[in-house]
């Protein structure tokens, strides 16, 4: 989850593993507005690999799958948005929510990575020019 503050009505961009609908991306792009949801996948899943990536003003949610245990995770994009809501300071974290009763969740193998995009070093450079030799 990305949030622009820790207030209950804060703008957020999230991806949730729900009890009934599967993996669902959701966002509130303005403080105090209603949250919007998009197409859910993997209905009935009880565990999932989830990822959110922010690159400049683009924020994207993913769900992952593994064909073999300890194998590579293959990521499928769920929802991508252009927004300036998270251009200043923001919070990232893991969340558990239920409107009716208490639940327990186990989060494993998680991390928060900082990748500076675009990087300070150019990723593409032109070939050096050849200077003609000067005879003095």
C-alpha cells in the first residue's frame, strides 16, 4: 500500500488479497474521496505474491506466480495509473482490513526497495566522436 498520510481517509494506491474476490487493486486518489476498485483476479486465492511499483508519476500493481517452489516469480500487471498524489512524501506498508470481524494475516518475504529513476548516470550514451589529428 502507498498512502499520502496515515489518516483513515488518506489518498492511497493498494493491492489486496481479499477473502472472496481474489487479488484486487484499489485506490483513493484524493483525500476524503471514495476508493475505486478494478478487476480482481485469482478468485479464491488464500496466498499471493503482490507488488506495487512507483516510477516518477506512474504507479502500478502486480500479482506474481511461481511455477516451481523457490523458482522465479512471474509478474502480471493489474492496474497502472498516472498520478501526482505520491510526488512528495508518502508511506508504504502492509495492511489488514475487515469491516465485520477480526482477521489474522501472515506477511512473508517482503521488502521495500528504493530505486532512483531516472538514475543519475545515463543509461544510453552516444559513441565518442573521432577528432581529426592535427599536424603542427
